[in-house]
C-alpha cells in the first residue's frame, strides 16, 4: 500500500549524510514494509529510544541532536566496526537500530564492550519516489565518466579501526597541496560518515568522494567486483576533476575481509603508485608490514597513532626498516618526493591498466 508523504511530514523529517545524493523532492510517499529490507533500501523511521548515537549527521556534515519521537529517513546497510557495532540490513518486525550517525540502519549483531546500546527506531515504511517505486541508494550513484589520463594513486591502509588512517590521509593531502599538487580524497570502503571526507576537504582536497557516491551505504559484504567497479569509478571521477593525485583511504584493518580481498587482488594493487601504512603501535607496524610484504605490497612509510610517541617511532622504524612520519612531517610534504617516484619496472600503474581492467570488471 502506498501513502503520500504530507508537506508537514516532509518538513519535519531529518535526512542524514548517507542520503546526501538523494534530492528531497524524490521522497514522495511511503510503501508498506511487506518484504525484508536490502542494503541500499531507503526508509522512514521514528526514533523510539536514544542510545549510542545521540546525534544524526546531516548532508552538510553538521550534527543535529536526536530526540525521541523524531522522524528520520535512513538507509539500510551492513556495518563492520570493531570499536563500535557489527550490524546487518535487517529488521525485527517494525523495529531496527541506528547503526551509524550518518543514517545507516539495521540490526546490531554484536558490539564493542565499551560502547552503549544502539539508538532504537520504529520503521514506518519504505520511501518511494514520484513514480511510486521504492527508492534505493544505487539509483543516485555517480555515472562512470569516460576513461582518461589518470592521477597518481596513493593508498592509506592500517592495522585496525582508529589506527590513524584518516588523519594520515588528510596529512598526505595537505603535504601534496603544499607542494602545489591538486588532490582528490577518496574513502573507498567503510560505513557512511561525513567526518572522513570532510577532513580531506579541510586538508585542501579539491573534492572528496566515497562509496556513497557509488550508490552504497557501506561496503561490508560487497563482493570484489563491486569494490573494483567502485574503485575505478571514483578514481575516474578524480581524473575528471583534473587531480594530479588521488589519496585513497581503506577502512578497518588488513584482516577485514573486503580489505584483504582488495589488497591481494592485482586488478586493484596494479593501480596503486604508493602505499602508506597507519599503525597503532610498533608491533602492529611490524606485523602489518610483514603481511603487506607477503602480499607483494611495499609501503613507502609508516604513520598513524604510533607516531604520537618518539620511542614508538624508533621501535617501528627499527622493526620495519621504513621511515615513520608524524602528521606535521606529512603535512610539510616530507613524503612528496617518494609519492612522485616511478614504481618499479613490471608494476604497471592505473594509467596503463585502468581501461583494460575496468572493461574486464564491467
């Protein structure tokens, strides 16, 4: 059954960051929830209980306070966050959880012991467009631009959630901008959040893109072809903006399934010109670097939380044989020369591989 959304209801609905690409005029009516949700389905819900997420992140990045009784539009998705929630695009009857501040909804399966219970929602229906059909986030994805000359690609990966990857990526962007280079920041995997892309813009990126621009609320449980298509699309958009560099952050740690799959796939790794590894401590730096090298990946530097201690820096450098650079050092452009160096022979980059590989993935 379809019910039109009144102007009054539309004006009171809170629309989150995960739906920033969805024009509000497309939120036309409600459909009865007669089938289980799928990742990317857009729905209207009422806040029943405030838990871990006391705020909702709006499309412009501002956080607004949530109150019991608020109406919010959300998008169903899966979440993998070792320091917060493991959640899936499901409901318990009419009830579901708020999995992220950016508006991703589902049911929490497990959580970190230090995190409170999720905010609770009551599902009111799936949202339909002017044509009466259920809206899905993928409908609003960026189109694939024509293949053209590609930017140099720098990938930041790390030991785990909260190891300093986003801060490292932003510092690299700042350093490249200090050197006069145009940069696009990309958050390739994770769960919708404006914090990461906004930090890239703050650092001087001419644009910041993420998987939401590819029509995905999150990338947990995406298959490898979906991730590769997303990668090629976002890097092609970076090229269309005239960027000399694309700095890409990969969420979570090396042992997370989607991260491990990407980093062991030559169609992805051959597109990367330089790798920087963010670690939380010296042992993580040593172990993570060993894993990367076993996959044929050789980082040019270590950074992240480990660089907050001079002693930890010395341990990490001794254990890995790599420079361990602080945020101020990255921001000053100390790594720029290495980021611009040619890759070893026999290691083709995106400029030679992207067209053929993208056709193969498609």
